[in-house]
């Protein structure tokens, strides 16, 4: 009978330990499931950030290309403006020379000199009579 009681007590104790171990096992399973879920969430977040980073890098590259194109366009425009300013300056100088020639011709005409040939009209007529 002592032996039987001892076995019953041992059996009950083993049942209690099994229950505790099952609870502990369930807690570990829950923790493992939680950790797996966290890892999956973090993996998804990492992928999102990678995608975002790739997109940002592509945008940065595109913006750099645009910037280079704008810089090249700007250099072209600056060169074109410089060329136009040079042409304007040359045209102004030609205009000024033309105005000076016109003024000089008018001045010469009023003083009796044929501006076309640069000689006085009387002398020009004499030379034309000799040649003619």
C-alpha cells in the first residue's frame, strides 16, 4: 500500500510537471510565433525602405541628369548671349560709322565737295571734260 501511494504521488507529481512543461512549451511557442511575426514585419519594412531607397536613388540620378542638361543649356545660352552682344556691338559700331559717313557726306556736299569721289565738283567736271 505504501508502494502504491508512493506511485500515485509520483504519478500526480509527474502530471503536474507535464502540465507545467506544456504551459512553458506553449509560452515558448507563443514567443517564437511573436518573434517570427516581428522578423517578418521587419523584413517587410526593410524591403519597403530598400524600394524607397532605390526610388530615391533613381530620382537623384534623374535630377542630376536634368541638372547637367540645364548646366549645358545654360552654358549654351550664355555663349549665345555673348555672341549676340558681340553682334549687337558690331552692328552699333557699323551704324555709328554709317552715321558718321552720312554726316561727313552732308558736310562735304554743303561745302561744295562731291562726297562720292572726295574732290571738289568743279575739279571733277574739268577731269570729266578732259576724259570725255
